């Protein structure tokens, strides 16, 4: 059964600790993304990767780090430098193949079920 | 500065009537627009999309209209069915010279269906 798996579903972090959120996909998608959602806010892009061993900063990358050593995996580390880490974190993936819009049909992102991170 | 704006944080509609959710965007480079539905503590689920070469796309109960000159799109849901007060997100993407692959999301509109 293909999909995106995020783990754990709930995560607690002590002040000053780094924590890593897992995201695995078996959809053979090229691109993977990390978003953060806060109450009353939309999804804000943290990092994204279009190809293995390459990734780009999103709009709110400070205090976060990622790696893309394998196509199916895109872990996110929330470092101690992230001053307000409590949020709902969403991972997504997307296929980049084929003609792009407006002539081609682009591919939507598929999301995991999220990880809720809280600070103790 | 928000590039994708959903100005109504919530919308209440009578059961069986049409729900119309609105979205505005500012970046003229956007050429692909999507709508997602999200329940609490779950990831968003893709509903429907539209390319900038079209002005309407229909899929079952969902129809999306695009007005490029006004930089406005809307999602029509017919009929409105009771749900769990899910949130609908509008999103947009576009290719630029660097083939940047960002998808920009609005803040969402929570839809309440009244009995």
C-alpha cells in the first residue's frame, strides 16, 4: 500500500535538545517537502528537496536541518536554535515527471498524517 | 507578504446548499492551483486542481473556477454535506527560471455545515 509515513505521531522535546522527525515514502516520488502548521496559520514551507543529496530552504528554514540521502527518506531535525518549535509538522511528496503547467498536468502533493511536537 | 490569501477564516453554509470558498493570489507566475481538505491531526487531502490555461475544472461534487485577470479562484462544493468542520486550503505553484518547485498555501477556511 503506497503512501507517506511520518513518525512518531507525537513527540516531546526538552529545552536545548535536537529532535529528528521521520518521513518515508514508497510512492517513488522525486520531491519531498516539510511544512509547519501553527493554529490559525496555513502551511509554511521549511525545506524541500527535488532530488537525492540536494535540498533548498523554504520560507522558515532557520533552526531546522534536513538530509536527503535516499529518495524515499527526508528526515527533519528540529535543532535547539529553533526558538518556537511547538507545532504540527507535515511531510509531503510529489512526482515531478512529465510536462509542467500550464500545458502539462502537474502533480499534487501527497501528505503524511503529521507529527505534533511539544516542548516539555 | 502573503502570496495566497484566503480572507475568510470560516464559512457557515446550510446543509444541501452550495459552499463557495474563495482564494486570491498575488504572484502572476503561478500557473497551477490546488485545493486541499484537512481534518484536525491529519495531513491535507488533495481535492482538485486547475491549470492556468483553463478557467473551470469539475470533479464530482467539486468545481474550481479560475479568473486570471482578477487573480482569483473559487471552490464550489455541491451539495454541502455535514462533516467535521474541516479546513479547506488553497495552494498555488509556478515555474520560474530556476524551476523552483514551491507550493504556496493559504491560511485555510474552516467550513461549517449547518443542519
